[in-house]
C-alpha cells in the first residue's frame, strides 16, 4: 500500500486491507506500507494518490488517466458512489486473484509490470 501523509484516509485503508487479508486467511503483517513524500517518489511509483493499494503490482482499481501526484485518491464504489477508500469487494477480488495466480505459479508478470 502506497500512502501520503497529507491524506487522512490511509489509516482506514490499511485497516480495510488487513480485514480483507484476515478474511482470506492471509497474515496482515505481509502488507507492505510505503510512504511517499516527494514528487520524484510519486513519479517513480506511478502514484495517483493516497491510498493506492496494489496486490502483486496490480492496482485494486484501474486509476485510468489520473495524473501522478502527491494527493488524495478518489475511488468509485461498485454502487457508483465516490469514496476515499476502494470498495472492499475490489480489495477482496484482487487478493483472491493473486492467490489464484500464486497457486498456478504465475506471479512473474505482475512483478515485471510493477517495475
């Protein structure tokens, strides 16, 4: 999870990811938290706002053409509402997909995409 201290929702996002990890039997301590503090860091990570949650290098929700910046991120929930956090189902689906890729032994593509 990538976050920026200027955005107040990163702690809630961390809790959301931990909850979804626990629900799938994953150890929440496996969540990597990386704070971004500079524009150069945001550019290097292709950071479109805080919080950005990626599983095996894949964003839990396609950010589309959002610009790279140290800013707060906006997500669209599955019911169409706007939120500072992703839909829990998007996080859950991303984690499940990663587990399925891992079971198939197919994790190199995502790591290469992540840079």
